C-alpha cells in the first residue's frame, strides 16, 4: 500500500509542477501587449465609434497621437507609455482604459513609442514598440492643402475639412486699386468663392490667414492665380445679328448655360425701343424683334453673374451680296493658259472662268478656297457656270472656317447643274460667321471627265 501511495504522491507532484509551470506561462502571456511584441499595429486617421477589441492608434491633427485601448484583463491596472521628445524622456502612466489617451507632441516627425502593461503586483508585460507620425495643426494643414481654381469672373478656394470645430480665417486681395477681405469659416464652410474679378489677363495675389485660438496659432499663406474668363466674354464672340424679313434676329451660344440677361436698345421710326431678356439658359439662344426690315444700329449688353459687358454696337441689315473687295482665291490645281485662273472666280465677270488642270490630267476631287479678308455674317453662297459650257461638276461639299485652318462641314453631296445658265445659290442651314469658304467638287457630270471649271462665286450675308 505504501508503494502505491508513494507512486500516487510522485505522480501528483509531477502533475502539480506541470500546472504551476502552465500557470506561470499563462501569467506572462496574459500581459503581453499585444501578445507578440513588435508586430504590426493598426494606425488610423479616423476615430473608432466604440472601444475596439484591438488597440487603435489615431494620427490626429494638431500634432497629437490618440490611443484607444482594447478590453483588458482585470489584472491589468496600468499601462506605461514612453517616448523621446528631443533629449527628454517622456513617461506617461495610464490607468483609465475606457477613454482615449492623447499624446501632445512638439514636432512633426516620426516618434518611437514604447508601451507596457503592469499588474497590481508590479508584473510587467513585454514592451511593444510602435513608430508613429502625428498630423500637422489644422490651420497649417488647411493652408497647405487648399485647392485653388479659376472660375468665370472669379476664383474658388476649397479647404480640406479637418474637424467639426470652426476655425476662423480671411482671404485678402487687391483688385482695381481697392483692398478686399473675404471671411473663411473653416470646417463649417470650407468652400470660398471670390466673385467680381473681370480681368482674366492679370494674376491676383491672395493672402490666406487662419487664426486658431485653441492652439494659439496664427498661420498665413499666399496664392497667386488669375481669375477665369467672364461668362459674357465667352458669349460675345458667338453673338450674331441680322435682318430676316421685318425682324432683327440676335443669336448666341452659351455653353455654360449660366443665366444670361440681354438688353437691346435701338430706334424704330425715330422711337426708342428696348428689348429685355432675363435669365436665359439656352445653349443656343435666339431673340427676334421688329426693325421694319431696315438697316438698324443695335446697342447690346450682356449680363452674367451680376456683371455687365460693355455696350456692343452692332449694325443689322437685310441679306445682300457681300462686296468682293479684299477677297482672294486659291485652288487645288489650275490649267495654265485656259481661263483666268483662281482670280477669275471672284473678278465679278461671269465670262471669265477657272479651269482645273487637264494636261496632264488630275482626277477629282478639285477644290477652291475663298478668303473674304475678314469675318462676314454669311447666309448663302452662290455659283454660276462657265459661259455656255454644260459639263463640269454636279456634286460638291461646302466648308467654312474663321482661321483658314480648322474647317466646319456645312453640307456634303450638294448639287450643281451645269446645264443651267443662272446663279445657283445654297442657303446655309444657319447664319454663321466665317472668313473662309472652301468648295470641293467631288463628282463630274460626265463620268469620263477628270476636269471641271466654274465661272464665278458669290456670297450673301448681312
């Protein structure tokens, strides 16, 4: 019996020793922070909505680091945080784990932070080392990361939203000899628009200032930028005016579709007339009013975003043939000694003509280009055949241009009948501004012919 007891006792000791070792091992593992030292930790720029199960570090604004604690064993009574601030070793003890611990740091740099748990008996966990860099003060960050863009007649400033508290600031600038200040309500209204800047050719120096009383910071920054082109300045080049029947027609393009006011002042039979259009947002606008079908002087102003254009003095007149003084013509090819060459197309004489090259033969297409010498308001073009000749071309394409380089197609496969002895006019789908017209002959009357010819070209406009 004694031997049996002794054997049981030995077995009990062995078992008890194993349990003690296990308990000792568990005691240390319970305190490891986290369980494996120097492992990756979660770093966030967003505060958790509730206490997380794992430790969360927040790289916060105003040069601070926020530490949110996990659920801990009841045996943990405090944590110790240490880091170097210059030559000084900072030590912070934490005993409340249900709220964030905030480290206020002096510099914008990477900090090596050591963290350790302690029990009530003074048992320490392993040290966890974390490298973290704080974010700058809010006011500094706002100025460094502002997005500045030109807008029509002004400049927009978009500041990043950094928190929910208001940080007051101002934008200061000079324009036309006057000084201006515009308020910034940082985090409450982070988009600031400066209006009324009518000269897009001159950059403006803007001074930005934020005053953050909480952190006793007064931060300044500078931006230089030219405002965007005023909306009315975008519309003015597209403005067209002409007479159709008894009415004057005013047309324009408003690609931004910003609200547009138009006022027209003129006289009809000695009586002053005013035509007003308010808040028009059509991409392609049109205004008609009675002028008795007469040549009339219009005084036109455009107003967009509270800014009015200078008065535009425009003469409108009924459709008529455009005088050819100052015109010039070029051609794709020419038969020397036959007809009068390119100049014969615009010499006002329908008995002279241009003839494409046939010796040696050059095949279709053939073209000619007319330069009016200046922009004209164009409604129609017309052509007449060469003398009594009934061959030549029967189809053509029509293009127009304001610069002689970029051409817009007005019509394709348009027809021309060389058996007719009168002018053949083509009315453009819309009245346009053009300096150049190009006619490309694409098909011969007789399939065997590689050549073509033409007596005269004309243009009709306002």
